[in-house]
C-alpha cells in the first residue's frame, strides 16, 4: 500500500499540518503533547479504523513540530511556512 | 505542494505501519535510534539484534542487517558479531524482561567484560507481549496480571535499577544513561553518545529507555504520558550515569 494514500493537509497561518492515515493508529499521544491544544479527532479514519487526527480550523498551530516528534508512527508532518516578507 | 512522510531515513518504509500497538513507546525508541543512526551516517555498518518479547516486532524495522534471538541472548550474539567483525556497529535491543530477568546474566557479563557493543533496553514496567505480567521493573504497589493486589515489595523486592547496576560494574570508558520517550531529543542524544562510545572503542555502552505500554497499562493518552512522566520517574531517574572522559 502506498503510505501516502488518502493523506490530507490543513493549512494554518504558520504551518501546514499533514496527516498520513495509513500510519495513524489513533493513539492520541500527539493531542496531549500539543502545547496549544489544537489537535482534535477527525472524521477520517486511520489504519485501524479508529479516528485519525487533524488540527482545528483557523488553528493556532505554531509549527513547533512537537506532535510530529512524539508520534510513534510518524503519521504527522509539519511544514512551517517561510517567514513572510 | 507535496508533503513527505517525516521518518528516519534508515527505517524500512515497506514495513510501515509497524507492528507495535497504538501509542507504544517502542516506535519512539526506534525513532530516536533511527535519527541517531542517520545523524552519524552509519546505516551501512550497523548490525541490529532484537530479542524475544515485543522488541522482536522490530525484526524488519530498519534497512540494516538484523537478527532476532530469545531471552536476552541478543547481547551475546551481537557481542559475537562484533568480535568477528570489529568494523561493524552492533546494537542489542531488548525489553526489561529479556534484559533484567530471563537474560540478565548476558547483560551483566557483557557489561563486566566491557564489550564494545551498544545495548538499548526498553523499560515499560511489564511483560508486554505475554499480556502484562509483573516484570523486574514493575513499580511498588503497581497492579499487573500477576500482581492483582499491587506489587508487594516485601515478597518480590524492589524494581531493578538497570543503569545503576551497569554503571557500577563497567570500567572507565563505558557510557551508561537512562532516557525516556517523553524527552525524545535527549534520548536520541544519549543513544548517539552510546554509539559514539562504541565507535571510539572505549567500552560498553548502555541506554535504558523509559517507555509506554498503553495496551497493558490500560491507559488513555493522557494517563499514558502521566504514568511515564510522573510515576515511573519517581523510581527511575533520567540522566547520564557514566560518560567516557574526554580525550585531551
Ligand atoms: S506543530 Fe506544535 S502547535 Fe502545531 S499541532 Fe503540532 S504540536 Fe500543536
Ligand atoms: S498522529 Fe500519531 S500520535 Fe497522533 S493519534 Fe495518530 S498515531 Fe497517535
Ligand atoms: S504490548 Fe505494550 S510493549 Fe508490546 S507492542 Fe503493545 S504497547 Fe508496545
């Protein structure tokens, strides 16, 4: 299976949040570690048929990459936007 | 715009998602190890050995030469490989059951002989694969399948302090540390120093990683983190216990 199939990206003010449902097991560890608490359950399903995660709309995601680091399955990629100007 | 999966380069992508449970700390320890291997650019020299128990689920985890053994024997097997092929970098990966109970003699003797290998031991306070029985690392009073009323210290003794023991029996030149998957960058740096110790050839290197087992702890994400970071660290102190002296 292509690990990137069904991936989705949510654009925030400071960073892109990409989730790979083929990898997300719905453990919730990322949610608890997000310092600004902007990760929530998604309607999309992960590899075990449990809810995957997403960032909230108009999210205050800072692009800190903590969620990416603490995901045991590497299901999240954070791509900070280059500084404007 | 195309976004790629953020995964250590030495991880074997074809075998992902990996076989560990949701929220299992093994994925994090192996991420720290993968990042360390990538940063040191040693992927083509690494020989990785995993043990029986949940650690064996790493048998196809990396794009490196890998073998799997039983009951702590990953330590002597990696020792043998290292002695036959000193140019290789040998990593023995095991759980607390294999390393501190069933196969503790292997860890003790490899440390006492100051073998030039790196041992990484995952401490999640239970026997994971067999269903959450009491392990040498189970906390005092902690309920498990085989300690339903909580671990009784007067009968079963205190939890094994692995890095403290290894630090006491290794010679100068060894590297010994305890990290946690709750501080992944620190854990990666400890593993990196352990591998550098092996490369420098000054002695045995050992990293215990405090880790999570939500399946057998029966914890949700919040309680998984708090058991790891608040309960386990009361008993298992995170930090470096032995560091090789810097060369002048
Ligand atoms: S990058 Fe940081 S702020 Fe953004 S969702 Fe992840 S943990 Fe939260
Ligand atoms: S993204 Fe990772 S940490 Fe978050 S719920 Fe999915 S598997 Fe767990
Ligand atoms: S039983 Fe525990 S240690 Fe084993 S894979 Fe599951 S969470 Fe990880």
